[in-house]
């Protein structure tokens, strides 16, 4: 295992370089395709920002409209096609400053985990309106970072009439704006400083955006991890295979001396058998001359590893084989081949092949 880990550690710089080259090529070649997806999943699509006047009418801020309106048009009026511009976009509406009341409220730091509940309790005594008639949002003042952790927290609370927000939301729904966020921006630009109401369509769009981001990131990580995982898996399998081959070779190396010794012993056994049998074959040849009929002519006599093979001619090969069985130096006499069928005392000799096993013993 340590050898596999060391190999993976040594290969990591090359893998990192290949991943970097692949990502740079991917971005250079496919940026035109993935850039719109990143804008969609990253929520970089252009949002619509409107301002609600005190009389309930909507208008666009000057920075948005100065390049789109003709000089004769009112700079604070809406374009004729503002509903189409809001379709498919998230629309943010900022209330007029006269419709929003801001209160500084001091809270202990222990109340920060449940800050909204603590603010709601404070508003019971400090708000000019009942709680059921107002909407509020809260943020922590920036100067709290310089006060230290031992002091209380000063919060900035913005409140407005609930009827104003609900009337604005109904007007947007009637106009076909499904994803809207009503809040307040002190400098009349995004992002909103306070949020009073988020429509159902905006909440669904935000939830789908988070899901799309999660799916896109998961797919990207899976694609990014496929190549390293495949590479390291292949390296691991290679190392595992080499380890198994090495183990098998080591086990075979331990057996090779045993095979070599066995082969040496067998060779010595054959050499010794041939050395001992040489002077004693004379006794076998004497038995062949004694037991075989005088009309038998031997063409070849071959001895090898304790077996004797005889090729010759005889008038009666069967009778010759039976007579040779009387010898005490040979066993298992077998007549292998007979070329010819006529046998008898006056018949012509026929060729035969005979095999037998030899039992060598010392000369008396």
C-alpha cells in the first residue's frame, strides 16, 4: 500500500499539469457555449429595477433610462413595454423614502441569533403602527465592527405600511410581473438595503436557481473528477498487478531449486542405471541365444531405461515369444508386430517386433 501511495504522490505534479491544460483548452474552445450557462446559473441576467412613488406609480431610475428614452419623454416615467421587459426577469421595486421609516434599535449581542424576534418585540413599544399593519426589515449598522465585542449591537430597522406593500404587489401581479421583490434602497440602485416582501415567483426562482447551481456544480465536479479517478484507478490496478506478478515470481523462484535438484537426481539415476546395466546385458543376450529357436535371426536389439526391444525374423514368432518367457531376466514379453501370417517349421521367415522389460541382476 505504501508503494502505491508513493507512486500516486510522485505522479501528482503531472496529473495537476494535465488537468490545468485541459481546463484552459476547455475554456478557450467552449467559452462561447458555457458563458450563457454561467450567466444563467450565476444569476448574472439583467434584473429590472423600479421605483415606487408616493402615489403608487412606478418609474425607472435615471441611470437606467437615460440611454433609452428620447429627450421629449419624462425621465421618471415607465417605458411603454415595461411589462415585456419584466417578463422572465426578477423585478426589484424600491419604495420612496417618504414611505419608509428607519429606527435605530440597540440589541444585546446575545439576541443576534433571534434578531428578528427581538426587533418585533421592540417594535411593540417603539413603532407608531401596530405590528399587523406594518412590514419591517433589519440590518446591522457598519459602525458595530469598530465598537468591539463587549458592547451592544446597533441595528437599523426600516418599517413601512403593509397596505402599501400589498397594493404594490397586487398591481405587479395584474401587470404580469411574477417574480418581484419589494424593498427599499437609500441610493436608488441595486442591491436593496431592506426587503419587505418577496413574491412567490421570486422565491421559486431563487430556489430553482440554487438547485441549478448545485446541479451545475455537481456535474462539473463529476466531469472534473472522472479523468483523475480513471487515471489513478489505472495506476492502482497496474501497481496491484505488478505486485501480484512479483509475489508469484518470488514463489516460483523458491520452487525452481527444488525442480533443478529433482532433474539432477533423475539424470544421475539414469546415468547410474546405464552404468550398472552395461556389464549385465551380457546375461540377457545369453538368455536370448539360449531360449530363442536357432532359426530366429535378430536384426536389432535395443535397450533403453529398463526396456528391451527386439526386431528380427522367425518362422514362428509366437513360439519364439513363448520360449523367451522362460528366461528369468525378462518379464512382460509382448509381441508387438508380425509382418506375415504363415507360420510353421517349413514356412518362410516373417518379420516381427518384440518388447520386454529387463530385470538385471548380478552374475552368479
